[in-house]
């Protein structure tokens, strides 16, 4: 299985759905001190950053293997994170 890693993995909170020893779905949440530190915040260029006091959580990664699609795993992962 291909693996994706980035600088946020070390401090992120991770959840996984396992089938035996295999990960069939996973999700990540990261916490950041302010709006500018959120992953991909540059995609919001042109928008005024909200005046939120940090810390801010970002639900920024979720995957489900195609073989396990439509089983409600993404909703389950969203509910727990």
C-alpha cells in the first residue's frame, strides 16, 4: 500500500479502521495555533481570515480503500474525530 506522510503526521491525531492487520480506512485531525497555520490556508487567499482565537482543529485527511467504500466508514471516522 502506498504511504503518504507529511510534517503534520507526527503531531496529528490519527484513527484507523482495521481488518485483521490491514488498515482499510483512516483519518487525521491536526491542531494549530491560528488560521494562518492551518494546512492549505493559502487556498483561502482572497478571503478575510476569520477572527477566531486558537487553537483550531483541522480535519484534513481521510481515506477508505475502494474495496470498503459505501460501508459508512468515512462517517464513522468523522464522528469519532
